[in-house]
């Protein structure tokens, strides 16, 4: 997508109102979409550091071309404009949203540079002051030379030429912008004659107090005041940027409800009014405003980044990673780390996969090489996944031939049919407790299967064929609901007719027999569903699920020891790699990491769409760096969201709500790159501690005599206060298997 570039001026510095030391060099632009009215032309300031070399060169060239031909335009890709949303000082604002611009020319003696102050209709001081460095700007210097050469001694210039004059003159051509009567340096856009006479640059204060005397009928007036404030304040929230970290807190403190309650806490009339449902509705909206602002700021950032992620090896994306990770203490992202994380970020194709096999159907590449390719790119298509996933999950051996794999499947076919026969022909047991347990297991399986992934085509329609019903008047876009079954399906008491849902149920029942000590636990359906959707084969899906559950069983243990160990590991790892975020979570009473429990339990199944989950899981299954790489992926989610959370959220329920609502808002590929960088940094950190342990050991041994090498046990003992056993296990590619104890009568559930 592209837009028309009308104005371009480099060497324009942005200075934050709140912090005079925060000063960035950038480029000032005016752009216009051809299909939009001229008053919706957009003023944008872009941080030079956020531009790629390609974009910077283009804008520098465009600046000189537009300077030579005023009124001309050039085509500009919109990803350049979107970068304005990333830097803390950058902004992008339509002319129709601007109230005034104050132009201060440079001092003739050079004491200060010329500047422009922009005031928007949203009445927030989030637009930095712009300073024009005329002595370094190529287009300004070029035009100044032209003016000197064309100087007419009998013509007096009304204004001294400077960079801001070009900016002002073009806006005057686009919209009706005129100076005010009281101050000729202040210009208003689309103003009435009365506004030009009376306008003041002072920001009008929001009325934050209510009449102390409340007579009959005053509640309506108070409510109207609440409503007016509500909409103006929420508009302010919607236009805020990431850097406005205290905006919502300030607004809430200024809210009339809050001030009124503080001043009149003992007044029964006030207490009665605060119980009004409409008043409580306003309060709830402001309570959720901080969460909204945090999510909105991340969304803006994601939008700005998505144009940069098409080629993850580009300069912009590298700069983003370096800058963001650089905020975490001593976390330095080197070029070598970036090269390792960004290499071959494209999926394995079917032709490439076939090239891995010899004539006997045996892989001649090493297991490590193939896993590296899958780890750094995933698998291209669903059809190819049907071939690759049985290898990744261990149903097929990496060293097997085609004939050996056929033989394996014959054996597995016979074994599965035995389990299925036992499940379908199971008779009531003499032990009543066991009979009740089995009935409860079937009930819970069917309950979860019925509500499983009904948005996917395979499971959408509860018909005998799984296809949309042909019944007249029935929507093809919703699950099948026969008129006689409407109430039953609404209550969840309906018969499973969809053949694919039936297969999910049968597989889970068979697994209940296969792993009788564990039984069925909610969440297993989430793990099974993608397997079946990809493999489309009942028997292969069952055995892949068995292998998948070998590593996932630790998440479903009755005493929750497996998931608890992982949560502890996450806590230790976050403290080590993301100390600032970890400290903030402690201040929010969220250091127990309860908000990420669901993500870890079912491996992010409910946070990503189906295609994303397939990519994420197949990368995890490689165990390329670690058999627990899901923990680094989770940490990458923390790192990616750390700024919005730290800037805006302060309470446990806010953090919980924020992370629970991340579904569909995350880019798995970006997170996988960040997870790899986190792992590489972690591995280097452990190596540094081990090296220090070695040096300490040698130093304590003295400088004379034979010095034996320090053992692994001695290293662990020396560094155990920093690098725990749980953290060291993250460096292992060996699966961590924890199984449920043998089921007894006391463990029935």
C-alpha cells in the first residue's frame, strides 16, 4: 500500500514536553491518501533511528526533489508512515485533528532554532515540540542559497526564511490556516472569525469539581456531567500512545466520581448515588481503561512492526530486537546471536523433505540437521505435516526405512483395534466405584469434545457426515441445530453425530484404557484436536497423541507437581533474564505467574489460531535447543509485553485480564525469534557462572601443586544459588517424563 508524499524535511528534532533531555532527530512528512479529502492529509514525524537504510535514502532523495518542485508529490509506501507509531516521540496526525500550530522563527543571532508547537483536538500534550536544524538540512540550505541569488533589494520579505516556513506554507495550501489576531505566530485551521479573535494557546482545564450544594433534581445534572467527562476522557485514552504511562491514573484521580466520593465520603446522598448502576458502569469503564490502554499501545506497536517482519533479517527488525532487549540490564544482543536466530526462517517444503530420503526411504541427513531446519522454519503445508509429525513425535524412528515404517504401522493398527474393542464393548464392572469412575470419564470426555474447536470446518456441523445441513432455513455458518435438538444442544445434552467428533471421543476413551493411571483430564482435548485435524487418520492420531502425552503428562498430574516445577522454573528464569519485569510482577502481586497457567498447561492452544499452533508445536517437538523450549517461548511473551504491562498495569486482576485476552494479538514467528535469543543469552549466562566457578575453584586450590579440573557436581554446588537444578534442566534436550502414580480407589475423579 502507498500514499502520496507532499512534504519532506530532514534534520527536524523532536523534544518531549515532559523531559527536556529526551531529544531525537527525525524527518517531518506530510502525506495524503488519494481517496481521502485534502483536510485528512497527515502530518507525521519519524525517528531517523527507526528507518532502514533503504527508507532513509529514499526520503533524503525525495526531500530535494520536493524542494525543487513545490506542490509536487511522490509515491511513498505506508510502512514508512507506520514507523511513526513505534518510537516514543513519533506521531502521526491528520490536519483535520489539529487546532493550532505555533511557529517560532529562529533567533537571527543563532541563540535558538526555529520551532513548531502543534495542539490537537484531543487536548493531550503528547505531541513533541519540533525544532528545525536549518544549518544541517539539505533542502533548507539549498533554498536559502536560491533566495540569496534571487535577492531583490526593493522587495522586503515579510518573514525570515527558515525550515518551518516551508511546512507552514504547504499546510496553508492544503487547508484554511490563518494567524490569530492576538498572536501572529499562532495559526488556526478552519477557524471562525470569532475564534481567530479570542483563541488562546492555554489548554482549557477539565472541570473536575461538582457543585457542593445539591438540591432537588441535581442528580440529573450530576449524571450529565459524568457522561460528558466520560466521553471526553475515553477519547483521550483512545488517542494516547505508549509513552503516556500515567495518563489513565491521572484521569481516574481527576474523575468527578472519585473527587466527589473523596470530599463527601460520609454523605448518604453521595453513597446512594454511587450505588446507581449507571454510575457504576462509568466506574467500570475507567477501571478497565488501563487494560485497554496497555493492549492498545501494544496493538499500535504490532501494526508498526508487521510491515517489518516480512523479512525478519532486515535492518529494522534487528534494530527493534537490539533496542528492546537492551532495556533488560546487561542483556546485549550481538550480531552473532541475531544471525543464529534469523537464519533460514522459511518453512521446509515438500520437495525439500523428499530430498532428505534415499531410495529405500531412509533419511540420509542427520536428525540434528533436519530438526534445525524445522526449528528455524516449521513445515510448509498440512499435507507435509502428515509425513513429518510422526517422526517428530517418535512414532517413526529417524533411522527407519520405508518398509520398517509400514511394519510399525501394522503393529500399531492391531494394538489400537484391541483398545478400541475393549472400550466399545466394556461391560459394567462388579466394583461400583470403578463403574462410576468409568461413567464419569466418558461423561467428561463427551462434554469437552462437544465444545471442542467448533470454529474449525471438521467439527463445525453436528451432522452424520460432518457437512453443512441442507435443511431449508438453516444457516451454513453455524453448528447444525435441528429444531427438535435446539434446546438439548443449548444445554449441552445432545448426541454426538459428527464423525470427526466421534473419532476424538473414541481416541480419548482408548487413551483412558492405555493410560489408566492418569485417566481423562480437561485440556487433553485441546492437545488432541490439532493432531487429528492435521493427520486425518484415527490410528496415527492416537499413537501421535500417546507420544505427545508422554511429555505432557507432567502437566496433568493430580498433585500438580509437574506444572508447579515448570512455574517455579519460569519464576527463576524471569528473575534472571527479565529482572525489571519480574520486579514489577511482584509489585502487582503476580509473582506466582498464575496468569500464564493456561498457556503452559495446553501449550498456548487457546492463545493462537490453528495454523500458528501447528507451527509452534512442531518447533517445540524438535527439542533442538531444549526439551522445554515452551518456557522460553512463554518468556518471550513476557518480554514482548513487558513495556505495556510495566507502564500501565499495577494490579493482579489487571495483569490476569491482560494476558488472558492476548488471543489473536501475537505473532508467533516474532516470539519464536525472541525465545531463541533468550535461550542463547541464558546459555551464555550459565557458561559465565560455570567459568567463574572454575576460576574460584582454581584460586582456592592455590597456585602450586597439581590442580584437578572442577567437576560438574562442584560447579553446580558453587552456582546453585543462581543457577538452580530446574534452570540447568532447560539446557537439556532429553524429555522430562513424569507419570501419574497407579490409580487407587482414593484417587478416583
